[in-house]
C-alpha cells in the first residue's frame, strides 16, 4: 500500500505568501533530497499552477508520508493551507 500526500494551495493567499514559499523552497528541497535517500518517496511535484493548484507526493507508506510532512519546512513554517494523506492501492502495469 502506498500513500499519496496532497498540499492544497491557499485560495486567499496573496503575493507575500507566494514569496515566502519561494524563499522557503531551498530548505524544503534540501529536506526532500535528504528524505529521498531512503527511497521512501517515489514521486513529488506540483500541479500546473502550484500557487493555485498545490502539489502531491507518492510515498511507499503512510508512515513515510506522515514523517515527511512533520518535518517539511513548508509545513513547519505554516505555508501549507491544507494537507491530507490518502492510502493508495494502485494497479501497476509493467513498463514496455
């Protein structure tokens, strides 16, 4: 079972909020890079317009998703409007 974590964008956020995200991104990226070394995050990224559509990540377990969220600077610095984690049981097709 995998886990998918969603970070929702604040629909009322102004330009100052976006600038805080930009300023915090290097710490978020360093945290992500270190976390990813254990192989518990499979994919992570933003949707088309992250300022309005947010982002998501796929983890190998709910525990990994929760652990990531607990230490992510975007979360710890109050920049995530809403976050949720859903368990995911995908049907995986082999690559051709």
